[in-house]
């Protein structure tokens, strides 16, 4: 009965002939009718998942007559798991979507743009923001400006917290742009609000959505080149930075020094996202919406999109899906590596990381951990001269690094830190904190050895949750247990590995 909505009907007056605003409103109102069917869908997919979970791809040959059989079976299992995540695990979230889109009451949302090329605890430097309202699917942009204008709206900034005084460069006051200090998104929102409440342009919001540049690039891949204010943005690789053209172009507009003052220079990012959004709802759903939904779901799983809602029911559903950027409780071994670029240009664009996790279970059951993180920057130093108006992207990375491990763990050694190592408890974890530099065309390494607060009798009892930092992409991850490699891949989302395979 909703074929019109998903773009199958082309008759006059159908969904595809409506304006962008009317399309979104129709989608939201129809979604409210479709949502009750989620229970039926989830039961069928849950049954399918339970059956397919019994299939072991390793029991099948790698290939049969040129067909990559084992890989295809593994891919089907992964696709079913993804569908189950959406329709079973995400069911509470799906049921709240009509409310999120203002079915009964207008909703106000704050969009925070995080520049992951200048990595911060929750994904990147807060570079700009936007306020939008949605009422029965009707979208209205209230404001879109750079983060510096928001900081200027606060009459008095307090003294910077110790983390900034110790590790940042020439910063003595606490600004909103530096407020995402905690790796737990909710805790960083609290820090943000401690300053935002004093802003003369503050609005009461119902939720916060943080996105980074990977979302931007993914949307350009879906919709193609997009023009904003006379500038064309593309996802194609730019040889000047070995990165997507949109990343270089935005950096060129925002960061290159000029002899004149550019107002709202970082606001162009909000303008670009706004234009892409209207592209999304401006086409037939059958053309883009499936691809766009898959992309958004992937970006939420990989923490390039973080969500926070004041509604406790909605927030509970978000956190159940691990879309809220929370540091999670876990009943086994745990590891979260968190890097913060304090005044190190946009060098995270060029630095790659490899995490090598080694666990040894000793005869008495004690568990000793040895974690090495290798940072490599193979690219040349940028021209950072103000006189020549150089675009300073690649420079010395000044990295405040924290490792979150099971609470009660005892540090044995921390090698590679350029400042005094600190150990303390936070977020129900024990934290080992240091600071390092990574130079262009250089490499730096830290190595942390510690003992876990519990013992294990059998190797099969060992399990480890590694939580990915938002804003990062595909750190190399190698996990060893008693000298045996049990995981060797990339850290694109949270990973759980077990001694018993």
C-alpha cells in the first residue's frame, strides 16, 4: 500500500512529484503507519538469524569451480546480521523515529560538525554547528555558523581544565570548541552544556547529532559532485593531500591564512551538509534512499555519527545499538585507545596507527597485558609559513593519549611518553595517560604493560572488547593470546575477540 512512498508509482500527483519538504513529511507520516509492521518483520528476521547462525563458513571449501564459496557464505551471514541489527536490535529505535521527526511535537536538534583530521576525544575538533527544527517532517534551518561565533556568544570563559593546561598549546581558557574532552559522548555533552548554557544564542534542544568528515565523503559518493557558494565539492581523491577533494577544499577555505578577515569561514561546512540533505530528499526514494540508509547505518556503527537525545526512552534505544558514543561496561578484558590532537595541525589526515595487543595468562591465572601502539606519518611537512600563506595541514602531531582498561589494573611500564605518565580511574575504568609527538616522515611508539585485576583458569575463558574511537578509520589491529595470533584486521567498529573460537 506504500508503493508510492518508495518510488514505484510514477503517476501524476505521486510522491516523486512533490517538493522536498512534502516528500519528507509524507515519509514521516507514512512511517508512522509502517512502524507497527516492524514487530512482524523482526520476528521473521530473528528466526532467519538463528538458523543462519548455525552455518559455519569454515566447513566449506574456499572455492568451487572458480566460485569463492566460503567468502560468499560469510558475506550472506554478515548481511543477515546487519538486517537483524536493524529490525531486531534497533526495533525500539525504529519505533521512536516518528517522534524523532516531530510527528506530534516540533523537535529541535543541534548538529555538531567534528573535524576528524584534527582528532579529539569524541571524533574531532568542533568546527561548526547548526540548529534545525523538524515538525511533522517539515525541516527548518534556524542557524548555521562556525564554532568560533558560538564561543563569542559566551561573555566569560572559565579557566581551562587541567587537561588543556597540561597538553594544549597556549590555551588558558575553556572554550566550547575544546569541550569534547571525554571519550564518552554523553560526558562531553555535559561539558559542552556547562558552557553553552551561558551563550546568548542558546536554544533548548531535544537532541544532539555529531558527524565527521567521513559522513560528508560518503554522501558525496552517493550524490556526486555538489556546488555550494560557487565551489564544487567532490569525493574524488586530490593528489595535493592524497585525500578526498572535499577535505582539501574545505581546509583550503577554512584554514589557509588570508590578509583579510573571513566571517563565518567554517560555516560553509554546514551549508554543504544542508545542500546534500536536500539532494537526499529531492530524488525518488527508489534511486537513493536505500543506499543512503545503508550508508548512514554503517556510519553510525563506525561512530562517524553520534547521537544523543534528551528523551530517556530514545536515548536508551540509541545506547542499546551502541550509537551513543558511550564507554561501555564489560565483564572481561577491555581496551579503548583515545588520541587527542592538541595544536598539531590536521596531521591525523596523514598519521596511521597500528595497535598490537598481547595477553599472557600465567600459570597462577594472572593476566598480563602488553599493548604497543605504532604511529606513522610517511608524508612531508606542509608549508606552515604565515608569510607565504601556506596551507598547514601536515605538521608535528601533539598527541594526548589515554588507554582505558579494566578498573583496578596495575601499571607495570609505560614507555614512549614525552610527559609524566598518569594513572587514575574514570568512567569505571583505569586510565593510563601519556603524551607524544609524531613528526612528518617519522614514527613514534608507545608500549604499555600492565596486569589485570582478575585471574583466569583457562585460555578459553578469555575475552576482550576493544572500543573504537569515533572519528578514526581502520586502525590496524593485531591481537595475540599466549603468543598465538587470534585477530588480525582493522578496527572499523567495536571488536570483541575470544580465546575460544
